[in-house]
């Protein structure tokens, strides 16, 4: 399986989503912004 850029961005967005669920409120908005940007670039 080759890791293409869309696959890597999707994985990053997924990790950010998981971290948003696990972490506290202080880091939710930056992680959400990263996830949205990654999904927008796919």
C-alpha cells in the first residue's frame, strides 16, 4: 500500500479528530482547524 498525500491527510485528520475527543477544551480548536484543512486539501 502506497501512502499518497490524500491518504496521509486523511490519517492526520482522523488523528486530530481522535485527539479532539480525548483531550481537553484548550486544544480542540487548533486540532479542528488542522483536521478541516487536511480534509479540504484532499
